[in-house]
C-alpha cells in the first residue's frame, strides 16, 4: 500500500479539523471534496474573487455529505476572519490567492494584498492557533524562465512577475515566522482538472482549449507551440497537500518546499493533439483542429518541468495520473 493510500484509510477512521482557504476555487474545491469524503471536518474561506459557489456545491454533492463543512464567506486580507477560521484547527491548507500572472502586472497592489498580506494573516493565525501544520500553495512561477530540463527546488530563482514575487515572499515568510509549527510550501506546476475556470483569458490552457473545442471555437497558441509545461492533474495536487500536512517534523527537516508536478514535459502542440484525442474518446467525430499562433505573452516562461525527487523521497508523493488519463477525466466531467 502506498503512503497516500495508507494515510487515506487512517484519516477515514479519525476525523481532524481542516481549514481550506480558496475553498470555492478550482483546487480548493477538490481539497474540500476529498477531505469531506474522508470524513474530515472542513472550514472553507473564500471571498469569491474568482471562486464560485457552484464549485463548492458540486464538491459537496460529490462528497455526499454537507454537514461537516462550514463556509466562512470572507477575505483573508481581514485578520479577524483568518483567526476565526484557524481557531481549534488541526491543519491549514492555504490556497486562496489572486491567481493570474497578467493580472498581477495590471493590479500589483491587489496581488500584494491578497498574496502577501493575506498569506501573512493566514500564517500568523495558524501559528497563533498552534495548528499541527500549515501547507500552502506556492508556484513553479518562482523559478522564472529556466533552461530545458527538470528543475530542482534548489535551482536559482528568478521570479518574472509580481505574482511570482509574492509566492516567493510566502515561502520565505513560512521559514522565518512559523513559530515552530510545521510548514510546507508546494510549488505546483500547471494544474488542470474538472472545475478549472475557462472563462477568463488568464485561465489554464487546458480548461480554455477543452471549452473552445466543445463550443467549436478557434484555438490560439501563444508562442511557437514548442513551449513546454509539466501538467499535473488536480487529484495529484490533493495528494501532495494531504501528504505534506501529515508529514512529521523530521520529514520536513531536509526542506519544506516541494515541487509538485509529474516530471513529464509536454509542448503545446502535443497537448492540443492529446486533448483532441481525449475528446474523441468521449465524443467521437470531433474534427482535426488547426490552431492560430500568436506572439508569446509578457511574463510567460518558455519551459517548465519539475524534478519531483524530493517530494517522492520525503513525502511519498507519486503522481497517479498520466496526462492522457487526467484529460479524459477532465473532459468527461466538463
Ligand atoms: N492552477 C494552477 O495551475 C496553479 C499553479 C501554481 C500555483 N497555483 C496556486 O494554487 C492556489 C489555488 O489556485 P486555483 O487554480 O485553484 O485558483 P482559483 O482562482 O480557482 O482559486 C483561488 C481561490 O482563492 C479565492 N481568493 C482569492 N483571493 C482571496 C482573498 N483575498 N480572500 C479569500 N479568498 C480569496 C478565490 O475567490 C478563489 O476561490 C493558488 O494559491 C495559486 O496561486 C495554482
């Protein structure tokens, strides 16, 4: 049995109290769904900046139990909200953020208040409530543009956007202000899966393309199609959060920052053909797609691929979904 399966069966037998910030968002709602299915008590916080009530409704319906979930409709920029949520919590999974590189350039103060001040409010509230651990979403964006090849956590960092600067600030704050509680930062690569919002130009490419394909709309590739990304299915992100939350102090001594991806690079041209293939498996008869190529966008990095050795060795993290499997699940549930 893997460490994750082992943990899941232990958790089902023992309810803890969890806080999930950004609970109405894409990743947050999957954390809620999984934790509630494991008989855990969850307090979610969300101010609905980008989150949606329907994400939560769907998560709770899938989990089949609403009674052990409580939502605080509030903003992590408000310290009192953060303190109220953390009171008596065992674990905090901090996901809330302004999640957009382009928007962080357009509204750097909003980025800073949500992603730095809001982060600090949650870290300090978790610390003062003496929770067992504080796990937070960082991002591969902290690396900036790197030469092709897997990136290790100790690679030189070169944040290229206000969003990436804020994510790095959170990592550093977690190391100097934890007050002895366990903290772990997860540098997610490109997450995808059901409930990822396709409606904004800032959204993840998989959610946008699956939606455009479904509607028969033209598809755009920014750059020459050779840009690579490490796409990670949302259930593997959930896995990493649960493993990191339950990791003991000794496990985290070798470093508290982990890459969370698959380690497999996929370029955008290949991604498009995999999406079309997965869509055909679900809805036969979909025609070939010729994308339109547009110039790369400011702040977009050329290559991004994780070395996940540290998470594998120390947390027992093992991605469970290939891109083809994850895409099929994403398209079926869309
Ligand atoms: N999706 C990815 O590929 C990816 C990659 C790297 C890192 N991340 C990180 O993962 C986390 C979750 O991202 P997601 O993709 O689910 O995005 P999302 O936009 O779907 O979810 C973010 C949630 O946070 C909420 N939120 C934002 N500001 C808030 C505030 N001030 N107070 C309370 N709630 C607030 C939003 O309403 C939303 O529900 C974020 O921290 C993001 O930076 C995501």
